[in-house]
């Protein structure tokens, strides 16, 4: 087990003076990087406010930029983005941030970016118009005065103030004080009002920001959600390191944004063009071998890993590994039907062979998990004894014995125990309304004899879904449960998962990669109902809020509350956790200084990479001399 964990938690860091190398050894043949992704695009390149599809998120990281803060994975916290914020401070009451932003920020069309663009971004993504048109939006309650504005009790958001074109202040609401990830409130990137809401204007008359002009659900449907011309799928005016030149539903074409002034460190990408192409998982490595893609991302399947590692043993391909900040699971749609009963959910969890599924699908790259966590989360290594030195120095007498996941409720494969739970839940009749003995179970539901037949949706092209026929269905049948499996394309599956449509499924098999900020409280309403799984549990909702309310800087207490939340969540069982894993990326060796383990995603990592045949390591080893370089110009075979 220790060896397996060592493999999974391996982080590969690369270092080098990539900027200098690229300047000297650039080549016209290496101006385009083609990336293969296995999750189909949904066409939401605007924001997580409209749902989180991992391929969409990757593109968003390339086309949107200039957030007020940046995530520092080394310390597990946010820092000010000094390339955007010229100055920032907090008031004496520790609740208000004051900013002066740089005056040289522009969109790719040359339009200047001011504080009104940040205010518009917040107003748009938390608006009732967006919710009415799409069914989703961001929660703006972290900023003081938003709730009153949203409910029509105030004409402006008092906690968001503008002072001229380049100064503003943001005040955190009382409800979010304290907030462990406090600076997440400032994670706002600008959006162009002249494109998305023409004729509208952000104003501050002295009482806070508000949006003037006609902006309603019809505006959103026209300027944002239209699949052919809307900003969500075709964002022409953006602020990021790259800008989108085309999108056809399966491929995104990007080119460097000439107006981009750099990331928080002042660095701009080297690679000129990036093409992101959706490729079914079964074809991913074949596309790399054929030269159709240069980089394949997030491989997990055993066949892919074996093929990729064999390729990487030669000189033409390389591989990178990094831990997944998420997991695969079966989520329940428990707002109605049989799965609204926790005994049924627990019985289902005891009818799946997670070990067999993980072994066949992800092999040594994955581990079975019994909770809602990923091995790539910054908290997880601490449950394996990897306590930060600073914490140990501050607490020399602490044993850290409570930093473990031993308290999670585990549901082993046990069909007999599942049968007992189903009997207790009332599914104890046969098709003739007599006592159940074998076959399909029935229950009298509101006077109707109802069979225990469930529907499960999984992503089309995901090969783990069909494996349920081997590792789930036979045990369900033995317990008296019928299961119908449905392959659903990812965009439609996400609308089901996020509850944007009436759900006629009982379960959804899906994978989730968490945000850097793990704040599950955002999914619960005022009654404690989780909009993702339909389960109402005020105690679970309160534990999520307690996690959020950890004092900033108190990482040890956050980890303890995280463990407490996971323990109770495993009792309630909103989902059946399956596995978390390490990802493998395979790429041509010409892609250099590519270090996904040191970044939040491949999209961030390629911004510090370059394409070249030249290998600095060979020159350092004395294998490349001046005669190879010719008269100062690199030549490549």
C-alpha cells in the first residue's frame, strides 16, 4: 500500500530558464501545440456560474485573466495578483479590501479594463437574469449588501464600491466572517460589458454598485447563451494569455493575445497557438502516435497508461504524473424516488465491487476511496502523516493522531447486508404483493405496487460506465434491484447533474475535480438541501458552514473540520465514492518545461512551457557543442 501511495502521490517538478531558451532556439515548426482532452466541451467558456465541465474550465484558464488574486498551491492560500493590483489593504475592522488596479490592462480588442469591468463581472455572474435564463448562477452573498440587492430591498450592493476608474473596495458580508478562504471573495476577473450587455452601464452613486439599462433573461439568452453567437460559446473579447479564434463544438482554436501583459509573475506564454481537441478516451493515445495531437491529458485507464509508458521509454515521447484533485463517484438524485431513503442508498453502496472496478479501469494509478475527497487535495497528505514542518514547530507537543480518515463509514461489498437494509426500507414484496423471496423487489408506494428498478446515467465514451454491468449490476440483481444503464453525452449529463432540468434518473456516475477552494457550503440552500444530490440534511449543511468559517491561517483546524465533514457525509451518503487516482499526461519530447504537477492544470502548465528540439540537459552534459549550433542559429532535424 505504501508503495502504491508513493506512486500515486509522485509530483514531478521541472525547472529551467525557459524564456531564454525559447528566444534562442525558436523554430517556425514549433508554433502550435495541439492538446487532446477526453471530456467533451459543453461550450461554457464564460464561468463556473454556468456549471463546471473540466474541458471548458481548461479553456477558460487560457482566455480569461487578471483576477485580483491568484492561488498559491505551495501555501494553500490566495495572494494578491501584483500584476493587477497596485495596492491593497484592509480596514481596521478587517472586513474591507481597498484596491488600486493597474491602468494598463486591456482586452484583446484594445478596450481598457477598469474597475467597472470587475463590478460588471460580479453583477452578471450573480444576477437573477442569469439564473432565470440558465438555471444557474454564482452565489454573491459573500459580499456585503448583495442579498438585499438581489431581493430588491436595496438599489445597490453596498459592499462593492467604485472610486474613479481604477480604485474600488470590497467588503465581506458578516455571514462570511470568518472565512478560511477569505480572499476567494476577490477572485474576480473582468468581463466586457460592451459585448455582453450593450447599452448597460455599471454605476456607483455613493451607495454601491448597480447595473443600469435593460438587462434581463432575454438579454442573457441572446448575448450569452445563443449557441451560435453567444459569448459563453464564442467569447471574442477576453483578457487572458490566449484568445479564441474559433470553436466548432469539438475543437477550440486559440492564439496568443497581443494585449496580454503577463501573469502574476509578469510572464507571458511562449507557444503561439494552442488547439484543444476533444478526442474519445479510446482514441487518445492513437491520436498521439499518429501525430494528431502533441499532448494528451489526464490519462487514467490501464490500457492508456501501458501504451503511454511504452511510448515514453523511447526518445520521441515523455510522460508526467500528478495526483487528482478529485474523485469518481456515483451521485444520487435523491429528491424523490427510492434513493431518497438512506437505507436504499446504503444498500446500493454495498452492491458494488469498487476494488474490481478500480483495478480494471485505473490499475495502480488509482485507489479505492470511501469519502468525498481526492488524493490531490492539499489536505489529504496530512491524513497520511505528512504534516507541514511549520505546524509541527508551532505545536511541538501535538501528536496529530486525529489527522486520519479512519472514522469514515465504509460500505463493503455485502449483498446479504444490503438485503436486510432493503427489507427495512419496505422493499419486501414480490410482483404479486406477497412476501419477497427472490427476483425483483416491490413496494407499496402510495397504493401502487412499485418495482425497485433504477436508472443510472454515465458519460458517453466513458469506459468505466459499461463496467458497471460487471461490477454493479450482478450484485444488484442478487439483492433484488433492477438497474437500467444510459450513456448520456457530457453536456446533457451536466445539466442533469446540476439540476437544470427535471431529473428522471436515480443515479449519475461522474467524476469531479474540486476547485482549489473546497467550500461545499455553496451547494446548500437555507433549508440544508444540496442542489446536486437533492438530499436535505441541515446537520451536513451546518458542518459545511463550520468548515468555511475556520479562521484564515488556521490550517490545522480546517483539516480537522474537513475530516469531521467527511465522516458525517459518509453516513448520509449523498454519493458512492469509487476511486481517486493519479493522472498521466503523455506528450512529444519537443514540449519542454511542461510541469503539470506544479500547476493547477495543463492549461496553466503550458503557459510556462515551450516547443523545441533543443534539450538544455544535453548541452549541460556536453553532448551538444557549438559545432551543432552552427553560426549562432539553431538547426533542427
